[in-house]
């Protein structure tokens, strides 16, 4: 079973999503599914006191911490 959602986003965000979809050869729905999955993983990790961010693959150092989500 699945649920359809309707959302309103800015034109700028829509353009960025269109660009990402084209570059990754996917569609907006798949981008939103992945984004929501990532958000929920981040939410659960933060509840456990973990940091969320981007790690340099060579040094394994947290380069960018994502806050405020």
C-alpha cells in the first residue's frame, strides 16, 4: 500500500530537485523518498546523541556537521 502526498515547495527548490533528478537519472518521487528516509535516519541518530554530517572518505574526519534539521 502507498500514500500520495501533496506538498508546496519554492520554485528555487523545485529547480534544484529537477536538476538533481536529471543528473542522477531518477525522478522527483525517488528523490523525496530518499530525502525522507535520510531525514528519519538523521532524526533517530540525533535522538541517540549522534552527529550527522559529511565525512571525508580519506581521513574519516567529519568535515561538515549538519545541524538545525
